[in-house]
């Protein structure tokens, strides 16, 4: 010690001082400190006393070391607890299910695994075997995978499996598993990813792709059908038109007259078929005319009786009243036809098809889909196999079908639904599996008088002397129009396309009283010709004719100023009435 320190201790009465370091027992660390022993008189330590002091500081060092180790242990335990809590949080917050299994029962499952399998907490799952969560069809495969992992000590690659939730519903999951060792015991770590929504989305995308391909096929078929119908209509124009002209010049008692009637009937039947093809191809405009619903149904049934299965009875219970609706009779016939054909398919073992009509007064809130008013109710019922509630909810969806891929397109009932709604009505379906189905259609009743053939027959032979310009690129059609109009006393000018028609009208507009334009023509179509003629003479009277026209093209012609539309094949009476009424406006 320095002299200053010695002097200090003497001043405070300390004459003897013992200084012993307190060891840390760690070669990498310094001593904990020193132990000071003071005596107020001079004293010489014996060897025994020195040894005792050394033992004291060593015990003190051991004590301090124990305290330090305990503090470090507590710090390590706190960090371990924090790390474990972080691990648990990470595992529980993971967006995939994680579980631990010992081969017999589930030892651990995170929150996502509990949620995926539909349980409230892990305790409800803790005593269950892995196979309890696997569907019957996947049990053997899952069992084999578990045994292979325990025996080979190799992880299992991800596989899709069907799992069963607590409520019994099934989900599709991607399951990965790997063997691990904990405290010398083998365990299986399982990772579960619920891919039910993804698989459903993939199936919907595939179904949508198939629907798109089907739609493209149908569009191609529709174009082909429309083109064929167009050419077929041109042939029918000559057959029907000249048959009607021939019939006018024959005696009703002659055999030639009867033969001509048969030719005419065959031509009209073919024309109806063509119109159905055009309707399928969406190339015929909807005709808004009043007609008797019972007559439309009767026409459909007359056709069906020729093709209906022999083991199906068709029963009609039609209203006694004459029920008139306004719309396209051909489209409504298509609705009835589609429903009846579906009914036949639903009765492979035979049964009864019942068609009923009646008048229904819809109250304010009884049918929210349609406004209140007076409607005709059409019921088409069968005694077939019926439909489940799930199928019933989808039957009006486009491309939905319960038939085999080559047996149906899934368009029939969607077309029915579309047509009914275009006619401001609604369709309802009810069915019981094993008992049959009933389709109920409500269509608004009109106060108009039904339009039938004889209504304009009186105008069919009316004579005229006006000059009519006819433009058509088909020679048969052009010749027929000339012969027909000349037989009624009209003077006829002809053009083979829109360009020639416009030039003729420009040079002879003072003598032309009416223009009849085919909608589809080379060089210049009917719409362009119509617009140019109306630029020359805004009050020109124009009718448009076509057997192959998009609805919007016809609408554009009518919006541009055409006085009316006549579709091919022409009927003399209808054409005569349209010409007569247009000239007299």
C-alpha cells in the first residue's frame, strides 16, 4: 500500500489490514472484488487464520458465482419463453394448417388447422387419429403414407387429399408431411393447405373455357345454318311464289289445283323449318303480331304427335276463351316445343305430357317478377324422373345440362327463358324427384285482335297502276317479284344491287312510287341504298326484304325510314297488303 493509504487507515484507527481477492472461478473473467479485514491494533496473521480467510473468500466467490449463474439462467429462460411465444404466434398466424402427430393421435394443431377442419379449438381434435380427418376414399392412401414415413424416415411429397370437416362436409387439401424426432421420439409434422376454392375456381375456369369453345362452335354452326337457310329461302321463294301464282290461275276443282296446294304446303313447311334455323342463328327479327296462344300450341302438338315416343300420352287442356298475346308466334312455338321435347327426355319409360292454358289475374304482390295484370298461364307438366333442388336452381343457366356431352348443348331452357322474358313474361319451374316436373309460363294478354291469314287475304288481288322499283341480286326472286307485281297491274323497274337501284331512282324518281330493297346485296347493301335514296327524296316510300338479316340491320333500316320489313320466302297476300298499305299512306 502507498504511504498515503497507510496514513489514512491510521487516522481512522485501523492498524492492521487484510486484503483478499474474491475469485470468480472463470478464467476468462476477473475477480468479483476484494474482501477487507481490519483490526485497530497491530496483528500478525497465523497460517491457520490466513487459510480460513482464503476459504471465506472462496465460499463468497462460489456464492456470487451461483447468483450470477441463476441470473443468467433466468435470462436464458425468459428469452426461451419469448422465443417459444414468438414461435407459437408465427405458427398460429400461418395461413396454412400445421399439425404434429405421433402415429396414433394428434399432439398439436395450429389455429388455421383447427379452422380448416371446422373445429372450435384444438382440444376437440386432440384425441383423434389422423385418419379420422380423411375421407373414406382417401383413408388407405393416407395410412400407407404414414406407415412409409415412420419406416423409411423420408418426407412425403405434397398430395391432394379429401378431408372431412367436423360437420361432415368435405374439402380438398394439399397435404405435405415429414418425419421429425423430438426428445428421441419419432413424430410426423403435417402441413395442410385448403385448396377447395382454388380447385373450384380452376373447375369454373375450365367449364368457362369449354362454354366459350361451345359458344364458338355454336356461332360457327349458326353462321353456316344462316347461310344455308339464306340459299334455301331463295329456292323457296320461287317454289312458294310461283305455286301461289299458279294456284290463282287454276280451277279449284281441278287435280292440278290440288297438286299445287300440296306443293305450296310443302314449301310453307320448309319455310317454317328455315325460319327455325334462322331463329337459332339469331338472324331473324322478332315479329310483334297478335296471335291466339291456343292455335300456336295446337300447331306444336300436331308436329309433336308425329315424333313423340309411343309410350307418352299428350293431353291438352286448353282454355275455352280466345286468348290473344302479342309477340313472335314462331318463338313462342319454339318455347313450347323445347319444353315438350325435354319432357319426352324425362320420361324414358313413358308417361303423360299435359299442356294447359288458362287466364290468370296477377295481383300486386303475388309475382314480383312481373307487373300486375291479366296473363295467360301455360303449364307444361310431365310424369318423368323429376329434378333435384340443386339442378332446379341451374336449369335456366346457359350451357347447363344433365345430359351426356353429345346429347345436349344446355341451351334449350336458356333460350326458353330468354324468349319468355323478351315477351315481358316469366317462367317458373317446379319438380319432385321421381314424380315429374311442371313449367309454368305467364305471358301478358293483349286486347288486340289475333292476326290470321284471312285478315289480309282481301288485299291479295287488289290491282294497282303505280311504278315499283325492285332491287334484288337473286334472279329467281327478281323474276318472281316482276311476275307477281305485274299480275297486280303494277309497273316494275328492276336493279341487281344497291348501286343500280340508287342510279335508277335518281334518274326516274318522279315516276317511282315505291322502292323494294333486298337487305343483303353485293356492291351496296339495302341499308346504304335506302339512306342514299332518302337523301335524294326524304319522303320516298321504301320496303326492305330479306331472308338472311341480322335483327339490328333490319332495325336500322326501319329507324332510317323504311316503311316496313318483309321476310323471305314471300307470301303473296302479305306482300300485297304491305304494298297496298304503304302506297296508301
